[in-house]
C-alpha cells in the first residue's frame, strides 16, 4: 500500500478515496492552476526554465540530471516537429513509484508534460508505460481523455495559441526500454536496443527529431514548481538536491510502500516511517537506489541521509529512490544470484561484453551459490566486470557489474565462505 | 488469420496516436490486441498484423520475439506469471512460485493437462511494495499473494 508522508507529487491525494485520481479532485487540490497561470499571465518559456533551474529539480528516473538544464538543451527555434517523451517504463527491481503516480495522480504528470511542451515549444508528447502495468495504462488513458475534454490538452489550450497533443504508449516487457534511446526505438515500433550517444535525443530523438525525455516523477514535480516557485521547492530539500522525492521501500520492513519525503532526510528516519525492520530483526544491508546501485552495509546506511550527494559519498547512488532493505538472515550470495540473473535475462544482446558478460556473471555467482565455486572465482568476477563496464553502448552493462562489485566490496567474507565450505554463512533467503 | 472488427478498431485507435507516416509505432499495441483475441501469436497472426500496418513481416516478428509478454506458443487459458526478483523474493515471491507449482502440479513454463493454467517466472513488474505479485494473462496484477490469496485466486479462475 502506498504510504504518503509529505511531498509535492502526492500533496492532497487521498489514497482511500477511489475518485481522488480524477480531474475534478485534482483541480480541487490546486491542479492545473500552474498551467492556467502560465496562459493567463503569458509567462515566458525562459522564465519557466529559469524557475526549474532555481528549484534544483534533478531527474527522478535514476541519473539525477538537472531538469532545467536538460530543458534548456532543446533547440526551441528548430522549425520542424519536436517531441516530448515521458519515461514511465519503470522496471528497475525495487522501484514502483511511477506506477503509483499514474494510478493515483495522473493529472500531475499530464500538467507537467503540458508545461514542458509549452516551455520547449513542443506540440506532441508520448508517455511510454511499463508493459506489466496494463491497468495503470488504462487509468492514464482515462485521465488523458478527461484532460482533453476539459480543454487542457489539444488545440488552442485554454483559448491560447498553444497546442499540445499527448498519447500513451504501452510497452510489453523489456527492462532495457527504461534506457532512453531504447525507449525511443521501442516507441518507433522496433526492438528496444539502445542507440549510440551522441547524438543525444535533444538533437536526434524520436523519429530523428529533437526530443526531451524525462521521468514520470520529474514531470509530476513541475506544476508545484511553477505554482509555488523554484525557491520554495529547493528549500523543501537541501542545496543541489531540491525538493521532495518518492522512495519506494521494499524488502524486510514492516510497511513497504512509497514514501514522499524531503531530500536529505536521514535513512534512519525513513526506516522508522516504514515501520522499522520486520520481526524486529537486525538490518544487514540496503540497496539504496534500485537493483543497479551498489549494496551498502546497514550500519553505513544508518548514518546516511537520503539525497543524491550523500548516497554518492557513501559509495552508492540514489538512482530511482528504490530502497531494498535486507535483514541479518539474507545470504548475500543468493541475493546477488537473483540480481545477476535479472541482468543476464534483460540484456538486449546488442553489445558483446554485456550479452556474454552478464551470462558469465550469473553462471559464476550461481555456481558459488550451489557450492561449486572455485578459489579463483572472485578474481574472475572482477575481471569479467572490468571487461563489461564502460565497454557497451548503454548503461545496462555497468548496471550488471555494480551490484557484483558492491557485494564483493562489503560482503567478500560470505562469498569466500561459500567457496570454502560449499554452503551459506547465514540460513535464510 | 483475420482479426475481428473490434480488434481492428482498437488497432486503428492506436495507429491514430502516431504520425501518418509512422504506423510502425503501433506494432506493439497491435500485437498485444491480436494476442488478446487469439490467445497467442502464431506466425500467421504476426504476418497479418504486419500487413495490416503496412510494414515488413520481419519487422513485426522482431518485436514479437524481443518483448517477453508476447506468447509465441499456445498457453493455458490463464497464464500466471510470478515475480521472483530480489525485492519480491525477500517478501515471499519465491514461496509463492513454489506454492503455485505444488498446487497446480506443474513446473515453470508448463501448462496443466486441462489446458487451464500456464505458469511462468517473471522479472520485475514494478510493484515490489505489493509483493508477492502475480500477473494473470499479462494484464491483471494481483498483489500480496500469500498462499491463502493464491487459493482464492485459483478458485475464482476455476
């Protein structure tokens, strides 16, 4: 169940009210006021982008790139068609925040995208939605229809010259499509295989046209920034880490769910909000930013705050804000085996180091788990990792290597114990 | 391997989302719609979809084989996919998979003798906070699937 705490995306949403997602409820809680203000006051494109820069909003999909800067890259004067794309292809193990946004507050995303279209001079947008959440896709389609009927989407929005069309595109099961250029290929009706960068989507994106791609939560944060001002958003978080952020907590906590809290909140506080450790067990490890982020021991996490800079300093990354909590019963070899299988399964097969290397990583971790590990296997894992990282078109290769490196850095003893004694150091999963 | 007028109307609505010269963009939805009608995607169905959209059969075939929710072989009336990835596994996802195998008397990637159920092991569905999670026929997500909840779901489907 979603557990909303305090933040800009879910502000005012009533999770117990089945109608809280619809346009009337959204307007009642201040929705579409930002768009109306822009049209009524004739706020300029430059002013909106400047406000975003002030807010220090950073990409909520995982990379944390400053949104205002990204929007300023769009060549607004380009004469041909330009596109705006939202990435709701949420498939990073541990992450389930964007699903809650399109189900519980889809109009915040729609309004954010309309504002994005206005600010960058774009007239057509697509929201690419993760395959496995078909019911959420249908909810989003219903919200789009509401917005069209209310005159917020379509031609001459609110009587102005501004036109913006927005459509939903449904994926059908491929983690790689969360990578922005794979997503564009998929939107074009092709296999989701990433493109070389450069050229970046801002110059060569969907159908070869200038394209801006942002994450769902990023767009959904925009109406608040326009309505309340970038400075106010910034002050909700901390310098260079503006605003509030959704954290998806899963694993061994009493209340898994989405928690929207200010960036810079101590992890210990977040754990307490999630009801603490399940069964009162001791915390062993946390993957703080989705399965691709290196694991950190529990004691390091207990002294860390939840923001881009602090998590990076602790040796991992905030990523999408997916926090996977593991207690003392977890065998880290088994945990890594599951993650390594995921990357092996989801590699798109385009680059040899990733296609072959993810298989090597999985098979070696698997044999260690099954008691067939060899003394040289840890060196082998490191060597395979070095031959993948930085040698592929997209970041999936690196994402497969980082969990392995994190595990070997902090829990090497467990892997050695498995190899030496052919069994787990700890009994549980 | 013609599709029904209802399916074709749905495909037409998808085609309308994209620029007139980019009908290929609708191939993912068109294949999904065809699969819902036919139960799975035969080579003939894929070829029909390709021709309907005016794209090369291989272009549709590539998509049907790349994305893992398309079924390229017949499946049972109900395809149940269980997520066993790490976040789900920490909250009973593996147990749910084992319970279903025992209950249905089949392994992953098998179909019951009466053709009712196919069981699959899936990757992240983006719903880790609701673990254990099952997907029925690709489109219906079932949350918090403890053994009791699985029993109820199977009884309902039966």
